[in-house]
């Protein structure tokens, strides 16, 4: 390696300082080119060619069979858009870092007051709250992999995701979109196969230390182009493309400072702007705050005005917003002038590989308490990634801040059960970290909600065997087939590899995504139904059991059921009434519900049936019947029309009808006496 470095051109040697910040997976050629430009290298393509020629880098172009130096020249020159990556030698990425910049001499001091540092939990808490929301309702993605506008509005209206940032110096815009990006980088979100939905998934990230998670978040924030800080114009693709290089150059300048020295934002802005070779020329803007250039102590002389460069807005958003909330930057005020100063924190120096990993913060085990109204109040001082992941699995986030507000609900407990937790595990987590005893009502609620859901047993994969009769199932179990009985004829086997398939006669498989098969027929009485086992599926028996009584197991390949008044009453208690039965019979039998069953349905609906003694008037033709129904002398005495030539008359109306007919001259034949 030393011989290879000795062969590097002089203008390429400063680029060695970048190697510790390039991950083992490689970095984009465009990113490395822009970083070299920020380091003052006027010919980055020559430096990259030198690194490739000495084996310090390997060129990787996804989905491209051709990888040569000429393609690298085209990509670096901007003539070819590509996802080309430069992968460093593994031995180079583990070495300690050294900033390629000289320590700034202006705007540096050691005497400060009002030091501020964040706990570094803000991003992780936002990701945890979003992970819980996406676990319940996945996010819909466009063909470009971005969130639909409706999904963006849903996240923007969420009270937890839009909670004010704790210890905010500069607001970070669009925190929900940033949480989506960070969650994907941490492996908590994954796209479907067709890339139409973004779903939450279980991950071991909660088991990692806070520093390890902060390093992964730092990498995502440093090199992403999908999210940008304020101060970068939307239409300026040039600026957005070079954001990763600008971010790393800013941190490299801070890493060049001694651990106990601070620098003002104006001086840092001036340093960052000066190392951008092709920056646009802009007139500096004078600020209103006093400023003194100091090195080690306050310089003599009167105050001078600050000059704000063209990148000050972006610099404040990146350093005071993103890096401060990550915990990579400390902020303070000049002891004399009150000017805001910044420096890398111990975590930031470790991330930039110019310092040792800071020790973990002292743990505070008792950091929450549960209120009788099922709200859980959590203080940030005792939070760890493991506890954040545990609470996110069975408590619903309500708000973020100095104290976090969560809530225990039936849905959140159900979610915890689906993730593999038990009621006692949830209670133990709360009791371990609670400052007070858990209210008895909350404990009862958790156990009650869990008891309802734990009645269900979930099998991710199983085989269900259907036997012709109970005797066949008993015979199979006696011969060594193990499983769980679902019904008298159904056996569930968790591992199909244990089944002796050579002992079974297998029927054709059925696709349950298709409409139900016609396999039920009604006998002549209409209330006795038979099931053809050769055509039925595994669902028809469980469906019939809700509104019919089983008669006899069908050893001849058919099952028989009887529809009774009691079975229909049982179905009504389950909410299965006439419309459901009519649709079910039409799907399963291919015809309308039998009239005898309709009769019982009408009886169950308490519709009255009238019984009365009537006389039947039989007329020669329908014209006479129409006349009797219409004429004012006969119409009041006729109760109803039974058919084209038959009329019904109540017994007490017969004398009056007879008199009316005689008055009309109509002859009457037959007996009319009682």
C-alpha cells in the first residue's frame, strides 16, 4: 500500500483523506468528483484515474457489462448519466481519518457560554412513530417511487409526526418525508414487489446501540439527494446534485478544528464558499450582529459587521438543524460578543474518524409512568433504541417533545400480539421502566384485549386435510398422521413434510380465488340439502353449520343438512338473514332459495297469516269476474280475486252479494248455506 501511495501524483494525494469516509459499498463517481473539487483539486478525473490504476479503487457500474477507464472519463466529465460507483480497497476504509483542510484561523475561539447539545433521539423517534403508522396502513407509491399527494397530506395531518421538534434551533422542513427516507435506510420500510406500497417490517435496528444507529442515520443524511435542506433552489439541479459533497466538506472543515475550539457560522460559511471552485459569484450581505475575529482569546479592537455568504441559509439548516438534532454538533455563544458558535461533538468527531467513540449515556431505567386513562408518559432521559422499539410495538404515539405521550388501545395491543409479543411481555416492559405501579384497570385492559385476540391461532403455512367421514380421520390419526382437528373431518398439519402422501388419495386442488363451486342441492321438501363432497371445498361445511343442522356424515360421498326454525333463529343471532341465505344458495346451488325455506323466513320475520271462512264464487269467464270486481253493487262484498274466474267472499257478505246479483238479474247456482 505504501508503494502505491508513493506513486500517486501530488495533486491526488489530498484525496487520500476522503477514503475513510467512503463506505465499503462504494460511493458515486459524481459524489467523489464533487468532493475533490471542494478539496481544491482542479482535475478530479486525473485523480480518480490514478486511484483506479493503483488498485485503490474498483469501478462498479450496475447493469452494465462494460467497465473501463474511458467510461469513467465520460461520467466524470458529465457526458454520461450513470450509477457508476467507486469501491475502495477494504484496507483503506478502516483507517483513522484526517481532515484534508487546514484549521481555520478566523472566527475561532475557545471561550464560550451557554453550551447546548441534543440527545440525538429526534430522528429515531420520528422514524418509530412513522413505522407504527405504516404498520397499520401502508403508504401508496407512484411509479417513480414517491408518495402520492394524499399520502403526503395524511402524514402532514398526523399529530405525532408533526409535533414540534424538541430543543429546536432551526426548523427542519418536511420531517415526515425525511423519516420515510431514514426508515428505508435503517431497513424498517420495504417496498412491495410491484413497488406500489411501502410497508413496515421487523428489523434488528432496535437492538443496536444509539451510536451505531446515529452513524447509519448520519450516512443517510450526508449522501442523500432525495431530501434537501432550505437554501437550495428547487430548480437548481446543479446545487441539489452537489449537496453530498457540500455536506461532507462542511463537516471536514469542522473536523479540522481542535476538540476545544469553536467557530462562528459566518467564518464557516466563508470557508465552505472559498473551497467551492465553480461557485456562482454573489455579493455578500452584511448582517446586523457584531463579530470579532479571535484565535484563542478575544481580539482587540471594535466590533465589525458579519458578512453573510450565499450559502448561509443552507449552512444554518444543515449544521444547526440536521447535524444538531443528530447530536453531531455542539452549539454555544461567544463569551464576549454573544455570536453563535459551533463545533463537532464527541459523537461528530467519532463519525468523522478524528476521535474516539463516546461512552454511552448513563441509563435511567425508571423513565415512564402509566396513567389510569391508559396514557403512557415517557421522559427522554431514559430512552434507548430498544425501549423505543418495544413501546412502538404495542403503544400508539400521540405526541413528541420533552415528554413523549403514548396511549394503550385495543388496536395497539392487537398490533403487539401480531408482532409476537404476549400480554405478560407488554406488562413486564411497562413495569420494568415505570416509576409507579401500573393501575389495575390498565392491567385488566391489556389482559382482556389480549385474551380476545389470543383465541385466534395464526399459521403462516399449513396443510388442511379433508376426510370423507369422521371414521376416516380417526383411522388416519391411528396410523400416525399428527395434526390438530378443526372439525370432525378436517385435520390441520403444520408441517406437510411429515405427511405420508402415498397413503392418501388426493382430490384435484381448488383455487379459492375463484367464485364458489356449485356443490349443494335441495331435496323435494326444500329443507333437506345435500353436499357433493367431490365438488365441495373446505369452506362449505363451516358455512352450512351457521344456519343448518347436520343430519348424518356422508359415507357415500354426500353430506346432508336440514333447515329448521331453530337453525334459522341461530343464523339470525349471527346476523345472517334472508338476503345472505338467498345469495349463498344461489352461489352454491345455482338456483333460487326453495319456497319452503322462504316460508320459514317469512315466519321468522313475524309477518301475519290470516285464516277466515270464505265462499268461492266461480264465474263462467274473466269478463264476468271483471264486472263483479268493478260494479258498485257487487264490489264492496268481494274480498279478493283468487284467479281469472274465481272470487272470494266472506261468509257474512254472501246474503248481500246474492241480493245484489238478483238486482242485476244474474242467476246463482250452488249452495250458499253454512
